């Protein structure tokens, strides 16, 4: 992990975030999939990272409900939530 990533991870942890670092895009996708529970409804905003990882398609293939929310509609809804 480079110095910038380490600094960002430490700052996020210090502010109460649970942080996972991975080396590749595929590892990021697999980590995200491992954290999301099967009974969750997942909200997706305009994240290009999520799109580039193919995470939305992977979640739909796993049978999860995906909700796309545009920032101007309600940015507070963009998160994974329990049904």
C-alpha cells in the first residue's frame, strides 16, 4: 500500500469508518460482494467506480434488489440498507 492510501485509510479509521484495502479491482469487487448481505436492498448513485467494477451486475446476478438514486433526488438514500 502506498503512503497516500495508508494515510487515507488511517484517517478514515480515526473517523469511525471500517476500512478494507485491496490490490486490484477484482479484489475490491469480491470484498464488496462479501460484505453485502443477501437480504439487503442496495442503493447505487452515480459512482463510476461501482460501474467500472461491474458491481451492479454482480449484485443483480446474486438476486439483490438494486436501487439507482440520482444525487439531485436524495443523496441520503445512496447506501446499502436492510429491507
